[in-house]
């Protein structure tokens, strides 16, 4: 086993010029009022890693370009260029996005603990295309958005804390969705 160099890794990667040829994961993601620009940047980078269909930044979620140079700098630093490769849009009201996606036949899923949530790895191939709602770092996904959901998924916690950092939780859930979809495609 030998570690690959950056040049060797780059040989098999898409570029901004070829990214339109990449088969996208039929997942739409709604970020609702995420506070941290670092979390938003991390979510952009993870979204590029799985190549989601589209990222919707809603509520007061910071977005590039932001009016605050500080916020813009934090997103761009953490995203490492993925704001250019991930299809994204800012829409103030997440309900607007959810209702349109539902009308288009997309299932809507909250990444949230609810009385009916199932484990994140129990999602099925029949749930695609899917929209994953990721909520605020403190308050999570709002009840008004949960009311629009077809399902909710959770990441089991075994320690004393009841949640993970939002960008970490998103990474776990979105890569599992990629795995489930890729398995379906085989």
C-alpha cells in the first residue's frame, strides 16, 4: 500500500469544466437557519463529495456571497472551492422549497429526532428522489417543516449527548444515502 500523491488523486477527479458530466445523487438538501458559516462551508464540501442534486440555503443561513466579508471568508475557507461545483440557491422561506419539491414527486425527510424517526441507515431505495432537511444547530428542524415531511431519520447516540455537530450529522446521513442509492443502481 502506498499513499497517493495529490497529482495521482487529481487524475480521477472531475473539474469545474467536466462537473456537468457527473451523475448526481437524486438528493436535494435544505439547510434551515444554520448559524455557523463554518458548518455551511463544511456542508458544501461534503455535498460535493457525494455530488447532490442541489443545496438550498434558507432562513438566516449564511450563503456565498454574503454581505458580511467575515461570513463569506469562513464559508469559502471551509468549502475549499465546492461553492463552485455544488448547485445551490438561497431561498428565504424553506416551506416554499419543500412544497415545490413535493409537488415534483420528491419525498421529504427531516434529519431529526421525532416520535416516528427511523435509523438513518434504514432509508430505502424507494425513498429516492429525496429532500433532506437539516435544521438549526440548537433548535433542529422546526415543527412546521416536520409537518411537511414524509419521514424522518436519526443518528443513534450512545453517550451522554443527544446530538452531533450539524455538519458531522449531515456527513453521516448523506454518505449513507449515497451508499443506499449506489446499491440500488447495481
